């Protein structure tokens, strides 16, 4: 089962992925996380992409597709969530091709809808565990014990460089310019595209997602 979680920055793709991973055993592939790992590792690729990521631009299709191809071959492709990929029509076309040669396909695309007004509030309160990457929010999703990661017990948290207000605006602009076409692409292919209201609490969004999946006959 291949899931694509699709939606603007801060719409909760990472948060809902965490549920699908912990409760249903999915693998989680976030192109944003992959790219940030390259930066953290100080690789040549990481050095080349750092400024673009920090300023909220998109990384070139070639780079992103290559990264996805490398990682998909490490997974068995059976139960995988793609979070934040594809984000351009070129990426969507390349994704279909690389899945079809492996006898796989996108089974469901979940479109996260949220008012852009809520996004800044969400992103500006976000922090993540520097050890395992679990996502938190200072008000909406704090760790159960303050200062301790629920998942790995780590005590070190980081704030993303691209979570500054002016960069958030740029990310939203880039998203609007590039990504609407991807939604249309999946609609036109009459693949299973479900739209969820992502503006409610994390639990309610999760429940909405589960209900929608049941409605379209997807069993997890
Ligand atoms: P990426 O890391 O994917 O960032 P993004 O798409 O901007 O999305 P975010 O991770 O910011 O948001 P999210 O939807 O995961 O929300 P989250 O669950 O964290 O990409 C980063 C960069 O990498 C891009 O800008 C680009 O440069 C590059 N890149 C990545 N993929 C690429 C591609 N395919 N092509 C080209 N370039 C690419 O939630 C946000 C906050 O809200 C958290 O604090 C969370 O706790 C909280 N929250 C979540 N849900 C709720 C809720 N329901 N109610 C209240 N709070 C909530
Ligand atoms: Mg994310």
C-alpha cells in the first residue's frame, strides 16, 4: 500500500504520518527529512541544497527523484507513506514510472486542506526531537513530560531554520505556485484522492482520515 500525503507546509503531514507509523506499521518517507539529513551529515548534496531549503525554495526534481529512488529500493514497497513527495507534476510522472517498473502504484493520495491563516501559528510553535525527529508543538502537541521526547526519551530539541515567519510565507507561495497542478494530476488520473479537513485537532484529523479511508474501501 503506497500512500501519498499531500498538503501545504504545517498542514500536519508529519504528525499524521507518525500515527500511521506507530499504529499501523507504515514506513515513512519524507523528502524534507531526507534532504535535512543530507544537510546534517554535511554531504556534498547537503552543502548544495542548504541555502535553498533555508529560504523555503524547492529542490530540483532530479535530486529529489534520485533520493526517492534510492530509498524506495531499501523498502519493500508494501506499506509506505510518502510525505511531501511528489510536489511537482514532473515528480508525479517520474514517481509513477519508478513505481510501475517495480509493480507498484500509488494507492491513495490524501489531500490535507487547511486555512493558510492557521499555518503560521502551527509552524511557529513547532520543534522536533533532534535524535528521532518526532514532531511537537509548544501548545497543540507538547511532549507528555516537558523536555523529554515521548518516543526516544531524548532531551534535545531543534527548531527548523525554514520555520521563520518570512520563510514560511515563501514556502506557502512556492507551494501554491507548484503544487496545485499535482492535485489536479491525481484527480485527472482518477486515482483515489481523498480530501480531509486538516484544521482540527490532531486526534480529530486522524479520525477524519480513518473514516475517509474506510469510505473508499482502504483497510489498514
Ligand atoms: P518538508 O519538511 O516536507 O516541509 P513542508 O512540506 O513545508 O511541511 P512541514 O514539514 O513544514 O509540515 P507538515 O505538514 O509535516 O506539518 P507537521 O506535522 O510538522 O520540506 C521542507 C523543504 O524541503 C521544502 O521547503 C523544500 O525546500 C524541500 N523539499 C521537500 N520535499 C521536496 C520535494 N518533493 N521537491 C522539492 N523540494 C522538496 O505540523 C506542523 C506543526 O503543527 C507541528 O508543530 C505539529 O505539532 C502541529 N500540528 C500538526 N497537526 C496539528 C493539528 N491537527 N492541530 C494543531 N497542531 C498541529
Ligand atoms: Mg513535515
